[in-house]
C-alpha cells in the first residue's frame, strides 16, 4: 500500500514538473519553433491579433492589390481590395486616401457605391437622383458587324437609315465620347414635381413613374433648375449600347425582361426601376418612354441625324429608345424619331446627364 502511494506521488510530481516546463517553452520559443514574445503558439494568422505586423501581412497585400487594380481601371475590384485593407487597419490614412483616389470627386455629387457592372455610382446632391459614371470610349457608326444580326455595327447606325444619304454619310465613322455621368433611371415624376411644381404626366400613378408629356423646352427648364443637362444623342446611344453591337443591348432577339413595349406594357408606363439594366447598369434605356436628347437639327432628315456641327441646329429634336406603346422593332438601340421641340406626348420623357467637374 505504501509503495503504491509513493509511486502515485512521484507520478503527480513528474506531471506537474512537465507542465511547468511546457509552459516555459511556450514563452521562450523552446521546442516548437513558433514561439513569440507575446506568448502565442502555433502559426501566425491573418488577424492583427496574431502579432504579425499589418504592414508585412494581409493589410499590405490588400493595399498592393488595390493599387494595381486602380492602375488597371478596375474600380470595383480596387474598391473591394482597399475595403479589405481597412478591415485590418480601420481609418488608416493611406487606405482612406487610396479609396478617395479610386472614387472620383465630382462637384455636386456624392459617391454611393460601385455597381455590379464595375462602374461608380453617385447621388446628385440637389435632386437625389442616382447617376452612373460612364467611361469614355468610341461610338462606331456605320460599321457592319456580321455577328450582330442588325446591320448596325458597333454603336449602331443612327444617321445611316436613309438609303439616299450622301456617300460621306455612309462611311464608317468613329465618334469619341468622354467620361460623363448618366442618370441610372428615367426622370421620375416625384423629382420633377420638386423642381417644377406641376406634373404634366398623363399617367399619374406614383412618384416613381417616369414623367412624360414634356417638351424639349420643358426638359431644358428642369435641367437649368437642377444644374443638369440632357445627353447628346451620341452619349445616349453610347450609354444605351454599353459596348454591345446588336439590335438590342442584350442581343438580337426581343426579351420582355429588359423593356416595356406595346406587347407587355398593358397600355401604360411603369416604374423607372423595373426591367433589367444594361451593361452599364442603366435601366429602361429602351421602352417605357422615349427620351429627349440635347441635339436640335435644322432638317428633318434621317441622314443628318449624326451631324453634330454647332451651326446645324434650329428645328427638330430627337427622341430615343422607343416607348410603351410602340412595337419592339422601334425600341432598338439605334431607334430614334425627329419631332418639333414643342411636341409633348404621353410616351415621351427624358433622363439627365452631367459633365464631370472636379471641385
């Protein structure tokens, strides 16, 4: 009995001694190769609590990735990377400054998010409307793409629908578009009322329905009151196509998920947020209501619709994109009609644009 008791005491003593030695080893780094001065064992983790300096770990990796992506103009990915860096070092001046460079500062606008298409979105401080920063590029006119199936080519065929137009009108041309802001949605009745008092719309169904029955001059008055403008026809078509080359920005065939037209509209306009957006994240560019462009033309000549010379404006305005009461064939990316600026109809509305001015 005494021998058993002695053996037990010795075993307990050895166990206690071993535990003490193991604890000391964790603090001194003995025996495991992973010790550190703060007493953490095991491999370092991505968390700042691991004892790894953020500058030498995932924070710096995220910052490097953000800078690289920003240089490649991949705003959405760059923003995601810098947000990850801010998770490791909240309010870090370098990360905050980098995020500010990724998201442009635009006078009168507040940055809100980067959309699914990778483009930055802003809220207009005066109207509350959301705008998408459209990246500059080239609108190709008269370039036939056999794969497109519409004979319009990349960017369309606006101004080339007249078979009797002059030879120079038939030549493929490239029209440059600079960066600018385009309203994500058609101008809603609720915003119109805030700045114009009255509501001229035929379909008074709610503040999120597009305003209609507005003339070109009415639209100019609204834009003057809000420090906005109408898009040029080149900007409008470039934004509508969003780098597409087919009859519709989504493809060659009619698709009810993208537009309201005479087959599915039930003889009415619909809220501006309905239907799917295009490759730039703009909604109802086709169908719902036709949209005024800023251009006026001296002749009602389909062959002259692409003449943007300053002196060539006097009589006719241009409505783009088709409407709820028209067949899908008139709701294509290149579709337009020319009418007197004084015309107003329950199928005609507009959306706004804005130049990019640094504060």
